[in-house]
């Protein structure tokens, strides 16, 4: 045991040293970097105990600045620092502008005013409530006054409304009108003895004598028919020329035979309009609602200004 202990403490011999070097040659670097191994002493792998690998160093690109590109300005030599400073300055200016805008927005645009959330405006004091007086409503039942106990209540006398006496209004003559189915003569209200008639199939006014032998009496007699275009108005059919009606054509009144067309029905329909408090009437065109039958040079036309006042008389 003592010899073995002494043998371990002795330095290794030449053969052992060679064997250790051979083993260290095939050992990985991780096992030899510490310089120790289990069971025996191993010399360091390298004199300084460091790795002999070359450190990686940053190197500049082979060509810097880069070559210029056609259509673009050349890269400035000190562009990196200048651009960085310009970008920082732009960011600082934008931040300052945003802060100023926010500050002014909080103050409502007035630099001297305080923000609304700091001032805390107090609402005005509401006006005092007014006293509302409710008047008692009138009742249709009789009112009674209170009387002492044991006595009957007394009713308060009420004012009675006097009966209203109505006086009979004087009777008025009924307004003139054109009855459908009747035969009439349209006399001129402002020219006694003159009537509406047809002559040579043209509408006109002429004086008509009282005798039955006057040939103008037949030309001035018309049968009232319901309006050909509107039953609420009338159409005037000639008595001595059945099937012929007064109509307007080119704004002149003529006597034409009915052709059952829509245009003829409208041109031959007239609406009577009562005038002069019902004492006379005038004829208005149905398809020209602002035009009325007027007289000009004893001929009849449709015009906007004026109207011919007529009084219908029954022909027996």
C-alpha cells in the first residue's frame, strides 16, 4: 500500500508522458481545456489555455459608399449622421405641435381661458316658481247657499237668457240656371231684345222680334243637353238643326254637327257660371278653363278678359 501510494505521487516517467500526449491528441477540446482528467494529471492543451480560433471582427463592405444610380442623387459622404439628426428634429417638431394643438383644444381656442373641466361652470339659479291660481269651473247644476241647521237650502236665482227673435229675411229670386232637357233662348242681359243665335253656322247676337214669324227665333232656340265631355256642364243643341251643337274652333263660336270625337265633345261643352248675384250667368269653356264666351262685333268668341252676361228664357 505504501509503495503504491509512493508510486502515485511520483512524477510520471517518459513513457507515461508520451502516452498522455497521444491520448490528449485525440481528446476533444472541451475535455482538455480545464487541464484536469479523472485519475491522472494532464498538462494544459495550450500554453495560455485559450482557444486559438481567430475572433470574428466586423469589416466594412468592399465598396462604400455604394455606387450612384442613374436618376438619383449620389450618396453623401456623411449622410448617415445628417439624416439621423434631421429625422430626430422632425419627430421633435411634430411632438411639440401635437402638444400645442391638444393644449389649445382643452382651453377652447383661447390661450388665456381656463379649461372647462377645471373651471367647473355653475348652472344659473332657476327662477322662483310662480303660483298658479285655479278658478272654479262653472257647473250646469243650480248653486245652493249654506243655511243654518233646520232650515231648507235656498237656491240662488240664475239669469235666464232672453229668447232670440229672428226676423224673416226678404225672399230672393232664385238664381238663373240651365236645366237639362229644357229649350231656352239666351238673351243678352245688357242689350234687351238681343239673343244668341247661329247664322251661316257662326255664333253671334242679333235682335230678335217678338213675333213668331221672325225667322231668327228658330235660330236663337237651343235645347240644353248634358255636357258631352262632362255631365256637370251643358251642351247647346240647335232646335232647327238637330245634331248640331255650338262649339268653339280657333277661339270662335260656331255651329257644327257632332262627329263623336273627343275634341268635339270638349269644344262643345260649356260650364255655366252664375254672376251678378244670381241674376245672370256666363259660359266658360271646359277645356280652356280661363276663357269665357264674349261678344265682339256681334260675333261670339272665347276670350280671357270679360264675359257675356246672359239670361236664359224658356221657349214655349
